[in-house]
């Protein structure tokens, strides 16, 4: 793997102010790449700027829904990463046609490599608008930039995630915890492993371009197992209620539309479908990454959710 091949190259990361973007930025900067982060909310990426040397990081405001702006935003880029995504609003405009617009602009800019981050469960015939938009985005990207690498990650975890930390916070607050879709399988993947995979794909487009990878962690866990694993890491012992699908569906129907609801209708459908690799596509190993398990980190990360912090038993 030519890890140094990104040194001095300009990599444009679209949607780079989010969770993956912050971790990817550190990996790319470590390899000596010049970084252009493009986001609708570019202020969220301000913490990345001091991580690079003088002139190594550029922050630009941009929106994939405004295709006419993308040409100037991607001008001169050697590599392009598309991370733009959403769970709300017009999903296709961001993750479907929006992804295609990024790919067309990357091709026109003469980029030598492109990585498009989709999701496990992308399905043109899927039950949710999210799954369908992700599938449309993959098709649009490959039509415009056939040598692009498509990565389909499972649910991501990291010290600053909105997944493990959300469950840990709920477990710390409530003595009784309902578990939706308790038998649904997930393969949580470490965000830094995803960042490594993206960087490796960018560094060697001849080996990885035009291929689709499922990016999943080494542990297959049910939602019931995951909740109990988090509770153990936080030294908490709530009463878990594994809800059957009928009860979960009724709860979501009654509350899922409310602001701040614990789970929306679309999230419930995605959760019920599971988020594990099909094993029909190459994965992290083929991208030169050794996947790290969630259990390796929980004891250290969840200290703040314990009753007395690091002084708890």
C-alpha cells in the first residue's frame, strides 16, 4: 500500500465537517495531504484547521444541492471524498442526485481518485427513503466516475460518536431500558478504521477504483447484546426490556413523529433490517485495514457514564 502517495496531493472532502470528516482529516494530514473541507456548515470543521501546517487546510462553504458551485469547489483536486449525507429533508437531493453531481464535478476537475461513502443496506428497492437514496447515489457516482471506490460502512463508533454515547447516556439516566429490534444484527465499525480505509482507497485507485466494499467491524452483535455491552462498560445495571416488533412498531407509530422522539419511523425500519455485512463484497481486510472491535475501547470511553466517574467501582 503506497501510504506516502498522498503526500502533497490536494484532497477535497465534501461533507467534511461531520463525524467521519473530522477523523479522516487527521489521517490525511498525517500522510502529508493538502486538505480542502467543503460543508454547508463549515464552521463545524474549524477544529481541523490547527491540525495542519500553515496553508495545509482550507475550509470552504458548499452544498451538493447546488451543482453549479461544485466545479469551483473541486478545482485542482487530485482526490475527492464524498461524505455528504442526511436523515432529514430531501434525501435524494443530498445522497442521490447530489452524490452524482459531486462525481461529475470530480471527473471534470481531473481528479485521479474518488471515494464515495454510502452505507450498508443501500438498496434501490429498500423499504426506507434512506436506503433508496443511498443506492441511487452509488449508481449516480459510478455512472459519472466509473473508477470511484464505493464504501458501505456499518454503524460507526468512536469516542465522539452519536451512537454508543447516546445509548450510554440513556442507560445512565433510566433504570429501565426498552430495547428496540433486540435481535437485529449490527457490525459496529471504528471510525478511525473507516478513515484508514478511505485514505488507502485514495492512495491506490488502480487497486481499489471501480469496486464496492462493505466496511464492517469484526463483531456481529444483536441490539440486545450491544445494549448490555454498553451497560457493562458504564458499570450500570438497568432492567432491559427486549421489545417484540409489534410493541416497537406501535411505540414508534405513536411517538416517532414527535420532536426529540427516541426513535423515528425511518430509524426503526433501518434498525429492524439490521446493519451487518452480507459477506458478498470485499471489506476492510482487502483495503489493508485490520478491524478493531468495539470491546477494545468501551472500558476507557464510558468512564464518564459511570455513577462516580473514574472513581466508581
